[in-house]
């Protein structure tokens, strides 16, 4: 097995992380958390960052997927 193949297998073995926002209206939004402060939560979905007012967000759940996407 060459070095490239070993590196590829190693990278695919590393867990990918994502967050799930649960909004107060019941909508669930999954993606990668980009920023969060007292007023705003930004989450990347489909190549763009969507922003939600912090008061709209009921909870933020962190998920880890073993073995990559």
C-alpha cells in the first residue's frame, strides 16, 4: 500500500463533526457551526452560512460521525 492510500484511509477514519440546531418553532437544521455569539448562530449548510437569531435557537447538539461522511 503506498503512502497516498494510507493517508486516504487514515483521513476517512477520522470522525466528521456536525451540529444540529433545534429551533423554537420545531425546525431542525444540521450543518457545521461557523460562529455563535449572544445574538447570532451561523451554521454552514450546502456551501453557504445561514444565520439564526440566538433567541430562535432552542438547543445545539454536537454530533460526531465515525468513519467520515
